[in-house]
C-alpha cells in the first residue's frame, strides 16, 4: 500500500464511528424510509427505480441505501473496511440485503473487485470523492468500464475553483483566502484534525493527501474514456459549510453571504456511447 492510500484510509476509517455517532449523520429518515438526498441531487437525478446502480466511494452506505429504497438495485464500493462493515449491517437492519451489495476495495481496483463490466445503468458519485484520487483519467476509465452502452454517470462535487481557498488566514471580512493554485498537480498534504460533520470530534489520523482536479481535466478524462457529456451545471451553493463565512439556505445548502463570488459545486451527467 502506498503512503497516500494508507494515510487516507486511516483517516476515513477513523471517521466512520464519528459519522455513526450521536453528532454524526442524520439516520432517522433512512430508518423511516423517507430520507432525502441533498437538494442538488434531488433536483437533477430523476427516478432510479429499476436501475442497476453503482455507488463509488459510498462511505457507510447512507445514500446507497436511500437509492435502494427508491427501487434501484445497488452496489456500493469504498476502501474503508469499517465503512463497508457498517453499510452491510445497515442494509441487513433495513431489510435491503437483496437490493444492496457492498464491496471493500480501492477505487482503482474496482473492476477486479466487483466484476460486472458494462453491468450498470448508472454510476453515482457525489460530494468529497475526486479530491481523494490522484489519477482522474484512471477514475474515468473505471466509471466507463462499469457502464452499459447508454448508461450514465451522475457526478456532483465541490468545485475545484473553490478548492484553492481555505479559512486558515481569512480576509478581514471573513472570506477565505487563496491557499493552493488551481493547476497544482502534486498531492496537497493536509493536516486537519476536525471533522466536517461532528465539530467536536478530533481525528488522530489527521494527515491526508488530496488532489485538485480542474473541471476541464474531469470532463476531458470522461470523453477520453468513451463518454459523452450530456450537461454540466455550476452551482453557487454546496452541501456542506465549505468555508466559515457561508450561510445556510432554506434548502440546506451553503452559499456566499453577499454575492456568488465563485462556484462552490458542480454536477454533470455523462453517457456511455451506445
Ligand atoms: C466524503 S466521503 C463520500 C461520501 C459519499 N458522498 C456518501 O455517500 O456519503 C469519501 C469516501 O471516499 C472513500 N475513499 C477515499 N479514497 C478512496 C479510494 N482510493 N478508494 C475507495 N474509496 C475511497 C472514503 O473512504 C470515504 O468513504
């Protein structure tokens, strides 16, 4: 295991019990069968009923199981063993064992770990995924590998233009300041002991390696892997408080307080050529 993978895995393994704990993800809706995805996906995704769906980097399977409750037959993949153990237990408890399968593997090993080449109608990838991957072309090849002809990728992510900013030394009005160049190619080695869900948690495995993937690189990687871009949306809002100055809106998204300075998120749909 290379260093970046070991560090990142230790970080994510430690977050699983935090996210399942009392200040973690809201699980009541999932338990009741009424859970909603974020407002961006709800507006864009459409019905998944009857679809064979692959959720890459599924964490402990909350969104995967919401999609199963909506009638998709799902496979979730994540490299974190505690995340996949929790996802399997959750699927059993919710009696979704027949509709949901979970696989522990690195993203780049997914074709060998899952099988089912060209077996999926929809590959689903959302929020906080691509920044953990060094090779965006390799990622796009994995996505394309799994799609049936005419199947499609739904991707929703934090915008790389916002990834260049952070709150370490904010501007006098509280806005974040530049910390990394948009075209920085090497890993960003970050040290962040705080968690994005539980503000009281402090992570011991705080060092991670992350990457900025410019929007053009992501789209071109998908095209090079045999996909066609159906649409691409940039959003002035994102699903988590990416910067301290962002304000929550009525839909549960976070926005700039005054003007929409930069996109905070993007989403796209790309189809596999028939
Ligand atoms: C922010 S979470 C994604 C959350 C997801 N949107 C969900 O459904 O809750 C990022 C996930 O990527 C996983 N991950 C990071 N690097 C990975 C890799 N190389 N291979 C597979 N999974 C990875 C982590 O374990 C973590 O569960």
